[in-house]
């Protein structure tokens, strides 16, 4: 079976690469010899990380756009199934995209698949907030054109209609290795990403204030860089580290540094994450993967997707807004660190949600493969 996957991969965002790795793994659980072609902004990087065939996304204003359209059409025709997502692929507005964002391109991809006779489905997709009536209508059309619609959360489901199925975040399906619970004393990790200046300044003050207070109380701390911003403006977490945390926290390693194949590097990264007694996370997948392995976590909801995920996991009390002050963040952090059993239960909910997502992919592949 040959499967096409369309998404925002290859920009050295660890969360996105985990989503792609998880989806490929889910398909191969059903079809061991499945082959893949991934349509993405940075094909060379995706091929390097995941060892799959890749193609550029069929954008109309890039150099060689007409050749790209031909290559994409040919690649789609070779597939028995085309998957849109996972991740927040439907972005009518974002810091890097002006209106109408990605929606016309995805509608065009679906039209190309229809022409090729290739069925299309969405898997674990999200919709960025702030859409327009035009965008909502396009999403309805996209949903009606798919043989199955698997979405990340209830809010996204409302954009696609009654046929949408909430399967959760595809990162929940990531196979977790047996992790050694090392007694490393009081240790915490912080994930912080670049944001708009009006949000970033106050949040940096709050997170550095909280981190500094934890350090004074004897905690050791590391900074988790989750994205390096390859080809994406304003997405490099190391900028934040250099600006505010270099003298306060150690810089953690990342599976994307190129020193090891992705699968083995992910295993080591998860082992390192498991040595923490607390995680403070703006990046969605820093927070979700910490919860998946039972680490007490505070999520800083800079976007609705972070809020929705923690509410769905029953962790609303450990969710703070981006305008949180240092004192409130500190109180929430210490409360989370004292609630280890609650997070062990949340890890079980993550595993259960992962089985739902795996079941969705399994049924889809068996039906069309």
C-alpha cells in the first residue's frame, strides 16, 4: 500500500516530526510494507529524518510551481490513500501566513486527488482559531470530500460537521519505551516559544521569575528547545533561551540535532524528559508528551489548542493563560509537582486516547488498503 501524507513537516519542529513519525508507525502496524510520499514545505529534511519519499507542497507562487503541480499530481495518483495532517494544518491566519492561508491549497490538493481517483481522509487535524465565514465554508467542503474525518478536538470537529470523529492528538499514539524512573532530585524543564511581543514580554517575566524561584529552592532546571524554525520565521526556541534563560537553565539536547537517527534519539529524549518532576510548557507537544509519561505538567495556553488538550485530559487546574504572573505560575507549578498521582491517571487517559487514534487509522487503512 502506498500512502500520501500532507502536512507542515521538515521545519525542525519536534512536535510536527513526532506527529509524522507516529502516523507512519500507525500505518505500518497495519501494513508493514507500506510506502509513503510526504508533501511538505521542506522535503529534503523530511526525507533525511524519516527515510520516506517526499514532494514539495503544490504552492502556486513558488519557483517552478508548474513543475511542482505535475510532480504532485503524479505522486498523488500513485497512492491508494492520501492523508491530510496530522497537526494544525488548516490555518486561515497565522504569524507566517496571510489570509486566506492554507485553505485554498488544501482544497486544490483534494481536487487533484479527486482527479487521480485517490481517496482522501484527515487524521488528527486541528483548525487554528480566528477563521472567517468563507474559511468555515471551505472546511465544510473539505470535510464532505473526505472518506473519513479524524480531528484533534471537539472545536475542530464543529468546523467539519457531524461526520467528524474526535480521535485526539496523533502524538498520543507514539510508542513509549520502557523508561527508567531515575531519582534525580527536584528537577524541572521549561518549554518556551517565541510569541508576539505583547504576549512574549510579560510571559518571559513570569516564566523566568518562576524558574528563578524554583532554582532558589534547590530545583535544577533545563530548557527544552522544541523548534528551530527551519524556513519558518519566529519559530526558533533557542532565541528565547539566549534572550532570557541562558544564565538560569541548562539547554537540553534535541532529537533533531542530527547526531543520531530520529527513532533512537526520540527514545533518549523521552528518557531525559522522564527524569523531571515538573514541566512548564508553552509548546503543545512538550506538555502532552510529559503528561503521556506521567510527569506533572503546567501548560501555558498561548493558543486554544493547548487549552483544549488539557481540558480534555482533565487537567484544567494545571492550565494557565499567557498573561499569567510569576506568583500564579509558581503556585500552579508547585501544586502540579505535588499531584503525581493525578498525572499518572492522566497518562492512562492519554494511552486510551492513543488507542482510539490508532483504531481510526487501522480501520481506514484496512478499508482502503
